[in-house]
């Protein structure tokens, strides 16, 4: 039997409590203001109560509810600071921890999948989970050959819970919108739901992780633990020690923040070029700073975990991304507009002014305009405000653009990574990574010749 709250009625009731609770607290807050308490104090208290309930419900349910919470957590940089504080503490907890399943349940899964003699596979096994996530938890152990390993055990009923949660969340997505102002929550939930079957398949995850482990073996900047053993609902990989990125965000040194930001950017763009796969779950719980970078033990490498969600890009990131980014930086409004139309970002039935499209894009790509850019929560908030304000030209134009399905996951991963960079407050040489890894961003001689012919 599973100890994961699995019955549809139970889970639905818990999730329904989120928007109902938000509405109830709003009424309570109105009452407090009527009797004379300041709006600022009442607002702060409302946010704190909402954040506490959010973590409690999403963390207890695990499944799709917690996956949704983890995804939201990387966007807290876009919130106004007086709103972000209470959410930050609650949401970032979802990046590293959740209530674990009971030991007896975990043992029964291991016995069913690895055999009744499963303890013989390990020299040591820690029953206390090292991490608990949305569909499984991780235990530290020593494999029978002496290697330290991470044993990932999937919660019984995780697939059913995942789909149930995301279906329920999508029904009241509009009510959940205020959690991240200006963000359309429903497409995010839909995209998460579309990835359910892949994330539950530890066989696919093992293939993606091993492909990265082999490609990055011996890399001076990135370390990916190798796969040791895999079967249904259980995945055993090498263990890596390091500083969780969530700890770097909350209390890291400026050097750690900048190094983490640079390596995260490098991995985002180099991964697809080197493996044909895009790691598509970039919340801080999936990354570590590991000692022993190019400059010795005092330097750092980026440890990358959890390959349950990937985008398969055999040719690397699509070349139109690099082309459009380069042309935007060069101010080629008409060329950018035509490329966006060809790729389906502007539908045939829509007519826009190329210069207006350029004005919409330039502030977003500001980090690529300079050799070095410092990502901050303030910059993220300014972008969110510009795009979310119904009165702004950027908001009105953005509503008329389209996001083709082929670019949906790439878009979410990029936005999420930028959110983490802003949480880090990292100074990053982003343009350097784009020039090295993004197809189309730098013209080769053949492409320059073709472009000259096209212009002629």
C-alpha cells in the first residue's frame, strides 16, 4: 500500500483548499483593514499565511502539486520584493525537501523491484532520505563494489497522483495566477502534464543521464554522476557531494554565485550541442557546486542531477534561436520579423510592426548585449512588470505573439535558468557562452555568403 495521499477525493480536497484559502484570507485581510490595521502589515501577513499553506499542501501531496510548486519557485525573482519574501522561504523549501514516505513503504518498493535480497546489493544503506522530491526520494548508500551511490525510489502511485494533481490544478489555474503576477499559469501546467510519462520512466532518465555522464566525463567544469543500476521505479547512480545551489542562493560568497551562474549558463547552452539533449528541470535542487574545478580544490565544478525531464534536440538548440538573437542585437528589425513569422512566432493572420517587435525583444536580450552582465531580482522584476502591465505596449504586443510547440520547453527552461541566475545575483559572461555553443549566433563564412546573397 502507498502512503502517498492518492485518493482523488482526498487530493482534490487538499488542492481545492489553496484557492479557497487565498479567497478566505483576502476576506480576512479586508476585515482587518476595515478595523484600522495598515494595508502594508495586513498584506505581509496575508502573504506569509498563503506561503505557509502553499508549502504545506504541495509538500504533503508530492506528485504534480509539488512539481508545480518547484516550477513556480524559480520565478519568485519576478515578484515585487515586499511580496517575494514570504513566498521565497516557502517555495525554495520545495527545491530540496519534502515529507518522506515511510521506511516500510520504501523497503517494500525495493523488495518488489530489486528482489527480497535487495540489502545484499549494498554494503551500507541509509533509511533516512537524503532528499525527497515530487515523484521519488533519494537515499545515500554504498554499492556492493564499494562505490558511494544515490538510490532514487519512486513513490507508489506517483503517476496517478501526478496526473490527478495537474488536471485539478489546471481547473482553477486562473485562481492560482496571483501566486506569480503576470504569469499565465495554465500553459505551464499543461506542459508539465505532457511530460508526466517521461518523468515516471526511470529507463529514459537513465539513458539521458548516462549520455551526459559519458560526454562530460573528465570535463573541468561539469560533473554528471554515472548510472550504476536501473530498474522500474528504482535508479542507482554515483553519489556526488557538493554545496546545493539553494544554499549558494541563500548564503553563498560572491565568488560562488558568479561561478555557479557561469557554469549554469555554460551547461544550458553546451548540453544540447554536446549530447543532443536539453536538461529541462533547472530548479536549484538539481545542481551542486562540487570542489575541484580547473584551478584546484578551491575552484568549483557544477554537479548536475535528475535527468527525468529532457528535450531531445538531435542537432542542438534550433539555429533560428541563434539567428534571431544575432539579428536582434544588430538591429535588423525586418529580418527578425520575417524569421519569427517563418518559425510560427507570428501567425499568418497577424500583422505587426517590425520595429515594435524589435523594441519588445531588445530589453529581454540585454544580457547578451554586453561582455558581462549581472543578473538581479530587480532586473527580473522590471522585465516582468514591463510584460505584465496591460497598459504597456510590450504587454499588448506580447499577447499577439505565438509560442510554437517545438519551442515551448526550450522557452520554459531558458526562463527558469534566468530566474535562477537572478536568485544567485550572478555576474555572467553570457555572450561568451552564446558565441561558443549557440548555433547561428556567430556567422561562419558559408552563412555570411548566403546572407549576403539573400540581401542582394
